[in-house]
C-alpha cells in the first residue's frame, strides 16, 4: 500500500465532508422549514441515516479485529449491536417519538418535570458522548499510522479539527440525506472488498476459511470468567443502545410513533446485512493475517487484508476504498456526537445562545481529543462495549421506567442514574487500578453491566417508592401522550372511512 | 429582529435567516393536566393499551433473551458441537454469525404488526 494512495483517500473524504458542510450552510433553513421537511422523510431514508450515524469505528474496524483475536466469542458483539435496536423498537421507539422530546434531557423534563433530573441527565449524556468519541479517534490514529506510517495523533487531530470546524460553522447536521449516504458508503466500502476478496480466493483456488483452519486457531477468550462475561456483554450491548444521544435525536424526524417503529425495523434489516461483511473479513483475517492477533494491531485487519490477499493495483484501490469508508465512519459518528453534545451543553450550561453553542462544540471536541491522546489504543470493539455498559446502567433505567412505569419520581430517577454511574465507573477504575484481579472478580470489574444495570433499576424503583408523594402531578397526561396513537395520523394503509 | 419574519411565509428574503433548532414547538416541555375534570373511561382505555403493549414487548424481549442465553450456554457447555461443520464452518459460527439475524428481524416484524393492531383497537374503542 503506497502512502500516497492512502493520503489521497483520506483527503477525498475530508474534502467531501467540508464541501457538504459548506453546502449545508447555504441550505440554511428556518425552524418551520426544518420541521416540515422532517415530517416528509421516508422511513427508508431515516433508517439509512440512523445506520450512517450508528456504524462507528467499532463496527467498521473493531469487529473484524476482535474476530481475529477472540474468534467465536467476538460474534456476540455484532449480535448485541444489532439486537440493541430490537430492544429500542420494543420499549422506546414509538413512545419516545410521541413524547416530543428532542434530546434525552428533554425527555427527563417532560416526564419528571424536574430541573435536577434534567441536569443529571445532561451531564450523563455529555460523559457518554465523550467516552464514545474517544474510540473513534483511536480508530483514526490507528488507520493513519498503519496505512501511511505517519504519527497516529495526526489522524485523531485531523478528524477532530474537521468535525469541530464544520460544527462550529454550523454545517453538517440535520441533513438526513448526508447521513443516509454515509451508511451506503460504509456498506459499500466493506461489501465491495469482501466480495472481491472471496472471488479472488475462489479463482486462485485458495480456501476462504483455510479449509476450516480459521476456526481451529487459538482463540483468546473474551473474559476470563467464562459465561458471566458473555452474559454481561450482551446485557450492556442490548440495553446500552437505548441511551445513545446521537441516535435518539434521529427518531424525532419520524412523523409519528408508528413510522418510528417502521424505521427501527428497517434499521435492524440494514444492520443485519452490514455486519455480515466485517464477520467474513474477520474470518479471512484469521487465515491470512494471523500475526495481527499477537502484535496488538488486530483492528487493522480490514485495512491490511486487500493488499495481503490481492496485492498490486487492485489491492491498492480496494485498500483506498476501505480507508475512505473508515474515515467516513469516524467523521460521521464523531460529528453526530459533537452536535448532540454541543446542543445539550449549550442548552443546559450556556443558556442556549448561539455563542454558547459554539463554545460547547469546542468543549465537546477538545475533551475527548485530550482523552484520546492521553490514553493508549484499546481494542475498539471492547472500548465501545464499556461505553454501552455505562449507558445501560444510567440512561436505560430512566427511559424504560419513565415510559412504562407511572410510579417513577425525579428523586428515584436521579438516585438510580447516580448509582449506575458510580457502580459502573467504580468497577472500571478498580479493573485498571488492580491488574492482579482474576477469575470472577476480574469479570465483575471489566464487564460490570450484569450487576450495575439491575442495581440502577432497583435503586430507581426503591427510591421512587419511598418518595411516592413527590410523583409529578401530570403523570397521567404524559403517559397518555407517550402511548396513545396520534390523532388523525393513522398510516395510509390503515386509513379507515 | 422584528419577531415575525421567522414563522410566516410573508416575505422571503433571498437568504433565509438561519435559526437554531431546539426543542419542538408542538410539544411543550412542561405538561399540565389537559382536562381538569378527568375522564375515567379515557383513562381506563389508555391504561389497558399500555398494559397490553407492555405485555407484548416483554414477551418478545424475554423470548429473545432466553434464546440468546440458550445459545451462550450451549456453546459453553457443549464444545463437541464444533465438530459439526457445513462447508468447513462449525455450527456455532453459522448460528451466531448468520442464524441469529433472521430471528431478530422476524421478531421485529411480528412485534410491529401486533403493536399496530393494539393501537387500531384503541382507536376503535375511543372513536378517535
């Protein structure tokens, strides 16, 4: 892989991002236009846009890398990333859309009518967002370092600078079309190389699975505590998706609750198709790049496979395509998060002014950049898994109990979120401070979701029951708004005379 | 700012004024009880709608979680299953890498249908 081709691919993606942002500035719209336009977005577009924002470095690079290292255990990650949307569909999609909340703090305020609950939710959303951006930047560092040999921090700095500038300038957002396009770009950037590699192997008579060798090579277990780790990981991924700030905003663009459900079902279909490709590439990586499992660069599997298997000009072109897709993944997820975070921060900390939004955007970019530069690259899929555990222990109880249980009080929600946050953060600190842990103790510390999520639910429920007298007065009205189908908006096919 | 230009199609300047989009207009963030005199019948219908939706969601979710748990346990306690191979691929890889996804989609499809049916029934009884 020549450095020039790699840099060219990165430059094209960055240029396209900036151009779209500049174009978006000229397409400035009024609030009214925005809402009218939002209502006409078809579920297919909307679902593609959600996929575009959701598929991050962890999905694009991380899954194949984890399959190379951990083999079969890694297959739980794409299952969890996808099935999280099933939980979103079952418990959150339609009611959240009907609540009229634009952000999670909005939801807390609507449901609980409490400033404190809103503030705590805002702070947690910001923390989740920061933690989620860090692995994207690690992915950018890794990609740049592996494919060009340039220092990695340059990749992280480049992504963050472009995202921050476009967001501060006011572009790159609310453009469903752009995010939808990102999904198909990422899908293509993995699907085309996968199909090409399989064809090439078939033509040259090599086995894609190394005659089954791929499945017999040593597999490093995901956690040392066996099935507990697997279950805890599934809990984190299934219930962490419910609280991702940049994804929830997208649900507002659905016209009503029923179409929010349709959109989510389509997202499930898109993700199911997408994850097929990193999985296949991971299996190929186990055969053709086995050395990556040892040298700690497994996340580069997707980037290195084309030149290893095909080589020559074709290999170079495929690698360029993968690099472009990878940078699209870092930038779209990062910019979605920075915009959500800046929105939340400016509203709750800076009084909602435009200047406040700009300060917030800088703050939302600078903190994760410093975190990313100050920490070493972990396995991408695993790092994202920890963020999901944190979200599942904090935001998930608020959403689920807020939507389905009348007894939730502001005090209960705040207590539950704090208990989940402290439990989860404490466990991860213990895990990093005490490297000597082993067995179940290590599992409890590194994969805390299986106990912190129930803990957060129990604390929320107990404190809510203890403060029953303080339940918000309008609960009945809010519950009706969340669950009753919209008036006069029956879907066309269900229209009655 | 005149305070009017933003919300009416009165006159369109060449470049529309850019405004920050915040919380939705139609949905006030603080909800006050709409009707002072509470309608017990309406309340009853909403409560039974919520109950049936929750029952539906919980049964789909628990069914799916149970399935995942069975798969996790099966893979953990029965290593011989790896010997079963189709096109050199062991059965657990096929089930976890491909087989789970159609089940997720089927669950989503059936849930959507049932959930829409509950809402249609609610519309019928409340006459909305």
